C-alpha cells in the first residue's frame, strides 16, 4: 500500500472480467481508491466482486438507452 501522496481515485469500467477485473485488483492492492463499474453485483457477478480487495468499491451500473 502506498504511504505517500500519490494515491488516486480511479474509475474502472467493465470490471467484472478480463483486463477490467485485473485492473481493479492491482490498483486497489497498490493503495488507490478504485470505483469499479459492474452490472448485477448481487446476482451474475457476485463471484467477481467477492475476489476483490476490500478497498475496491463497486457501482452497480445500469445502461439506459435514451429515447
């Protein structure tokens, strides 16, 4: 964890799998505050969220198409 002033707040979208999930884990373990954009955190993606460090925060994002 970083002990200096280089910690950042970072938003990662597509965080349920692949490079997004790896980024969330690496950035949180490095001491940054990570906001992870992921859908269906209580159902389909519950396993992905369970593996993240406690410092990673999720946003249950919903896509809404405009009329």
